[in-house]
C-alpha cells in the first residue's frame, strides 16, 4: 500500500476516539431570535417519535408560548437551585442528567456561564462531560460567542460578548445553520417575538441593525462551511480517498530559488485574503538544491520568511523531483488553489526535468492553478550563473582516473583466468563507485572513460580506438549505456538517501528539543536549553533576552556572551519585542545590526526574544534551515507560555489563600470588636446622664460613631467578598437618601458647610436603600476626612439623557493623577493617607455595593480643587424604564 492510498493514522485515531464519545450537534445562528431553540426542539421531537430516548436537560423558553408547547412532549430534568448573592438561581443538573443517562440530551445556550458553585464555570464544559459519558447532545449557539470571532464581532457591533466557547468544540461536531434573512429577523423583533417592545427599540438602533445582521449571517455561514470542510478532510484522510472535495478553499504557493518568489507569496496572500482561506508556502527540496549557490539559498529563505510573516504556514518537502514532491503535497494538503511561477527555461532543461506547470495542469484534477511569471528577463542570466559546481570538484576527476587505471591493471591481471568476456563487467565497478561518491555527471564521465579504456587496452586491435569486431563495438556501447544507467540510478539513490537522512536528523533533533523543554521546570533551565539546542542545531551564537524593569536583558547565551549588545543591536531587540516581528541582520528592519532577533510570540504576547548570529558575520539563517528555525522558535515560545501559565496559576492560588485569610481576619475583627464597642457606647451614654455638660462627650461620641462605621465597613467587605449581599431594590428619592446620610454624620459635619444641589424634581432611582445608605455614608465621610477641616462638601444631582448622576465633591488636595481607578481597591488610600483615620475600606465598599446594584461609580479631580465621586444610575434603574437587554 502506497502513502497515497494509506489512511492517515492520526485521522483513524481521532475517528476511533469519537466513536467512544457522544455526538454533538450545534444549531448555529447569526443572532438571537433566528429560531435555534425552536429548531433544536423540533428535531429533538422527531428523534423522540422515532424511538430515541430524548430528555430536555435545559431549555430557555423566554416565555414564548410556541417554544413552551414544543417542550411539553419531552421529559424535563429538574434544574439544580444554587444560592447566589441572596438569590436562588437555577442551573442544569449535570449529575441528574448523567444518572438518567438518556441517548440524547437537549442543552440550550451552549456559551452560558454557570453560577458560582457549579462543577464547571461554563455550560460547554458540562456538555463535554456528557459527551465523554457517551450521551449525544443537541445545543444552540450564536456565532458571536465563538472565541476566534469575538474580536471581529466587537469591531463592528461595538458590543463585547463575554461568554465565549473555544473553537475546539467544533471538532467532530455536526453544524446546522439556522438562518433567517435580516429583514425578516428585524420584523420579528418589531413584533416583540424576540424582545419586549422597549428592548426591541434599543436593539434595532444598535446590535440588530441590518448591516450588523448581514455581517453576522455571513460569519455564521462561513464558520459552518469551515467546520464542514474540516470534517470532510478528516473523513477523506481516514478513508484514504483521493480528491479535494472542497467545502472550503485551501491555498498553496510553491516557491523556488528563482527571482520573483516574493511576488508569488504576495499573490497567494491576496488570494487567500479574498477567499478567506488558510494558506501555505512550500519549497520542494530536490537533489538540485545541493548545487545552489548562496544567492539562491538566500532567495528561498527570504520567501519562506515573508510567507511566515504574512500568516502562512511554511513547509520544506524533500522529493526526487519538483513535480513529484509538489503533486504529493497538493494531494496531502488537499489544496484547491495553487499559485506557481512560470520561469523561462531552456528546451534542454525542459527536456530533462519537464515543465512543472504543465505537469500540474495535466495531473491535478479539481485544482485551480494560478500561473505567474516568476523570473524577470534581466535576472535569468544571473540566476543561471549563480549555480556552481554542476560538474563536481576537479579533485574527484583525478580520483576517477585513478580508479579506471586501477581497474585496467586489475583486468590485465585476471584476463587470463576469466577471459575477455568477463573483463567488461569489471569496468562497471568504478562507474558505480564514482556515481555514488561524486554524483551523476562524474558518473557519466567515468562510464565514457571506462568504455574508451576497455576499447584501448582490451579490444583488438589493441592500443588503438579502432574496433574490428562489430560484436566488440556492441559490447562497447552496452558498457557505456549500462554505465550511464547505473550512474543515474546511483545518483538518484544517493540524493534520496541524503534528503531522507537530513529529514530524519532534523525530526530527531526537534523531538529531542521538545523532550528537553518538557523536562525543564523553571525559567533558567528552559532558557539555557533553548540557547544550547538552537546553537548546536543551527551552528550559530544564541542570546535569549527578556524584559526586566522595562529593559531587555540577556538571561541566557551560548556561548556565554561578554559585554553589552551595543545600541544598534539593542534597538533591533527592542523592535522585535515591541512589534512582535523579526529584526536585525538579514531582515528588513535595522539590518545594520550584528544579530538577528526573533520574538517568542504566543497568545499571551511576546514572552522573550531570541538573537542569533554567526561569527563570520554572514546571514545566520541558511535557506535549508529556515523551516527548522521556525519550528524551534515555535517550541521555545510554547515552553515559555507553559511557564508563564504555571506562574499565573501559582499566583492565583496564593491570592485565593490570601483572600480567604483576609476574609477570615476581617470577619473575626468585625464581630469580636462589636461587643466591646457597644459597651463603650453604653458607658458614654451613662456618663452623659451624670455629667451632661462634659466637654469631651461630643468628641467621644463622634469617635465611637467613626469606629462603628469602621466595623460596619469590615463586615460589609466580608459580605462583598463572600458574595452574600441580599438586594431588596425599591424606588428611592435621592433627596431623602442624602438627608438621611447627612443626619447620621451630623457630628462629623459639625462646623462644615454642606452645599446641597439636588433638584426636587429629580426622578426616583431603583436601588437597595440599605446599600445606598452605606454608599452615601462612605462617600460623605471620605469627603469630610480629605476635604480639609472647614472645607465645603458639595452634593449635586442631575438628570442626563440616559441616566441620573449624583456627585459628592470635597475641597481637599484631590487624587493622584493616573490613579483614580486604583482608589476603589481594598485598603487603598488617597493623597494624605490615614491622617484622619482613613482605613482604605470605605471606597472599596462603595465600589462593591454600586456594582451589585448595577450603578456606575467613578472618581476624578475637579478642575479647580478637590476630588469628585460620581454615582451614575443608568436608565434601566429609573422606575418605569424598560429592563436592559
């Protein structure tokens, strides 16, 4: 069985693994309201009537009567109630579904985020567990929830979707697009079939505009086509079926050593962008590559580097001929578009090697071939003369002459025993040796020399090139023909063996490099291994740099570097870090540098920079090592990403433990001090009865009140961290709320002026009165503490176009520029620190309570003096306003 007819082992393993799991079907839509849930229930009902055991694990009907009617025939698994911030929220009961073990489970809203306390944070992870248990699942998803499309959707809808699913969930899943034209969906929206009328009006002006819906619809169709294409290729690979069967386009560009390969790469990039298709650049490495000069090799390396920088995957494929290698790669990749250059070759070259373009046009059915002139007329002569050593080393011909002479002497010695008919076979020996050692052309020369020598020394008349016997003439030409055939065959075998050995050596080196990185568990050893392995494999000097205190520093080198990089090299390294692109010698950026720098870039950003250089000052990346370098850089980047993620996991674990200890400490302090504080307050009241005119009583009462607020803040902070806030929203008059807060702080405000600018006709706001009271108490106390001894405190309310705003301003020194947002962090303190007894908890509680009530809060400096803290009650918190969509 040949490689072209052998099923892919990886594809077979993936198919076998999927057979052990349940099957996933995703009903994919462009936007809410297209009917995904309806279609899922309708198809589930068909399966139920056909005898399949189907249950509803979770379905959101949103109060629609037609959807509720579709749910009626199914067995519905009761949901699990979980406490969340004083409320009972229901989630899919994963354990109940696993215990029930149906054949098919209907799970709505694939991207849903589960309530804290659930087994998995995301519903798609629940679905993965159902699939692992062998349960088939139907689910629904909008295209904007796909992780790879999230940024693209946000760029034109101006809405950032926080609930996403990874693209890997589509692997092996069946996709059904539930489609609805934009005009029809907008009509459904206006009729109130998607949202309530008030929400629908706002949605039509923002997310549900016709251009947005058209773009989302196109994205949904393209994503479904991509999944279908991937599934088709997987099936073809597992079945070893030939052909492209394109559900999606795949672009391949073939580059060569000739001038103009960069133009081919750019043309392929434009084609891939127009088709929105993945693309790859490939170089077919044949035995001719051994004869290329440095200029040809540089062109190949530059073309591969350009393709990689433009987003292509790159590959170097060893093959006996360009036609054979390219045809095999096209079939393996199942490319649908081929971009190839047409060079002007001599008739002799075409006769010997054939035309690649003509061969691809004849042999590749279903493949679109884009032919582009790859060589400019002025460069052809230079391209031809750049090659050297086609006929080998002159020293090899001296060895050939010596071998033929030795064979002649040996033939003379054995001729009496074996006769003239056996001597001709002896002359095949130097031909085979020369072909295997020196190549095809020296082998042909050896065959011709062997034939002439055999004629001169063994065929009568001796010592002349005249052949008297016609049979001897035939023997002479047969000898030369066999020599030529043997030389050609030996040269091909040698070339294939050389390419195979090089490929095996590189694969073994890459595997060893990956294993060495896997064993490394810290930054120092990982950096050292990267430098040592890259230096050994590419025969270059290597530096690995990382950013420390806003400056790039060398963390490892091979051999050990001495001294600084210098300004030009440092600038190139900084460029590579900042831009995520290669820079330095041999690149298009800062090529005056001595080093060539490459970023180790992952989804987390640039994690390090590798510098490579040669001691002789030449370009550090040879053409035949460009793909190897890219592979090593990719593995080094993944190793750095693993270490960074491990560090972040450790930091998260430490932070969680720290938060737990802090919450326990705050809770203990808050509760343990409350009893003695109550006793102190009672004692002060008793003293006031006995000595009502004591001058220290007001100060004592004010300090007790301040200490009580501090303890209340401690308890409230624990409630925020534990998520135990209980919201009881109701309409509130801000004038009354402010009056109550000012009254409770009357002792603190003694001798101060309160400038109240809250209009009497300000709308009511919907909020929890207790939490709002705490917010106002903390904002007013903060203004008193940091606004000076006698500074005015201004409270101002205003109605804006879409909100009600309430501001508290003091006349103190204000906030540190650039740290306005940090002031709301726990234990953060503004300018002036705790000189007035500030704990740093008050503003953190303001932020926590405001967030719980969906109220925005911000801090800024007033243009004249002091700090301004603003509460913003959005339109949906005003009584009578529609709920947020």
